[in-house]
């Protein structure tokens, strides 16, 4: 029986056929282990008939796993050779399945067909956080997802206030919902073997599903505050935010107090709701 998923031999043959030398710049590390693929698909809870968005399908390892589970896949791939080959690979290994390939940079897509509800991806490592934030902003139909990222990035995304790794990606991700570490992945399942470990990270949009905690204008204000707070991570908020809250530490303290936030604390202690309270206090500042 012909294999339905890509193993080491198929990955090698496809790479040879396409004359592909994986590039670091595009984070090209391909999964050659069917067990890992099935585990990701299972962890994601993919159900038959639903539309799944995949970023960076590469040679098709995860795409075939998603199709095997009955998903309809919309895949966005930046590399022209890989994007062009994918439908052929799928038609040979899993005919009669539904795949749409978009040849584009995931950071530029805004209009994804099929209203995908779930994101399942082995993300290119160098752009994983910007890609996630971009998709959450521009693809409102996405309600949940499982992504494979570099372990360090995954722990940041899922970090709670007070944790050593809590930072700007943690707060921005929390704007959109809840994040959790959903498993570890050995670097040995990739070709070429990367020099970092990976984790699976899961997210669910906020409650009610899809509802962000504030408006789009508030999101922008919160993200600007977050950037300022974490650019000067070791400084107290009244200092770190003085540039964006009135131009002085005294003015910043006034806004922070009205928001119910201690001006002497640091950004690493604040939840996304605290940042939202600050943004709202700033917007309603007395002139
Ligand atoms: N999904 C495949 C797998 O699991 O074997 C490949 C994953 S590989 C880590 C990342 C993939 O993302 C590569 O195929 C790469 O060409 C693609 N990629 C890199 N940057 C991208 C971008 N900005 N937009 C879309 N795809 C991108």
C-alpha cells in the first residue's frame, strides 16, 4: 500500500525532485515522522469537513495529516517551488481530498477563503510570533489552533505575568485568547535537524469565542503600551511609560493611578486587562 504520509524516504525523494536545499532564512525544517504528524492533528482536535488554515506546508508533511483526518485545508506557502508541487503530492498520496494552496507571504494574507476555524501549522521559526499576531488580527474566523514553534517562543506565548519569560509576545497573544503548552517535539523529527527544540502551543480565542477584550483602537493603544513597557523592562512603569503617557513620570503616574495600577510596578507584573485599564484611563484623561 502506498504511504499516505511523508516519511524520510519520501521527504528525500521530493527534495531531490524539486532540487530543494532547505533554507534557514525561510525556517525550512521538514517533518519526516508520521507519528508526530498524527499527534499534532489529534492534539488540534481536527474534525471531518472543517476548514483548517495551514501556514508553511513545505513538502506537505502536516498537510497530508490534516487531509487524512478529513479537514479541508487552505495552505499558505511563500516558496514558489513548494507551493507548486504540493497539489501534485496530494493528488498522488491522497486523491479526492480538498486543498487550496495560496502562494504568498503569510504576513501579507488578509483574505483567506473558506473561513477557516482552526489554525494548524509548523511555523517558520524566525517569523512565528508576527505570523500568529497577523493571522489573529486579520482572520477573525479562526477560533483555535495548534502550532509548532521553537520551545523558547512557545513558553513566551503561554507565559503568565511574573514569569521570567513573560514579555511583549505574551501580552499581545493574551489579547486574543488563552494559550497553553500542548506538548514537546524532538528536534530529531525534522530534516534538516534544527539546533533548537520545539513545542506545540495551543490557543483558544477569548470568551465569548472570537471576542477580543476591547475595540481595535484599544488594541492598538494596548500594543503601544506593551512595546514601551517591555522596551525598558527593568524600569518602573511610571518611567517606562512616560513617553507614551503624557511625557513625564508624573503624568504617567497620574494615568496609572486612575487605572488602578501601581506606578512603581513593572510591565512584567501586568495582565493584558491591566494594560487595557491603562489605555482606557489614558483615553479618558482630563485635559
Ligand atoms: N509544514 C512543513 C512540515 O511540517 O514539514 C514545513 C514546515 S517549515 C518549519 C516552515 C515552512 O514555512 C517552509 O515550507 C517555508 O517555506 C514556509 N514559510 C517561511 N516563511 C513563510 C512566510 N512568511 N509565509 C508563508 N510560508 C512561509
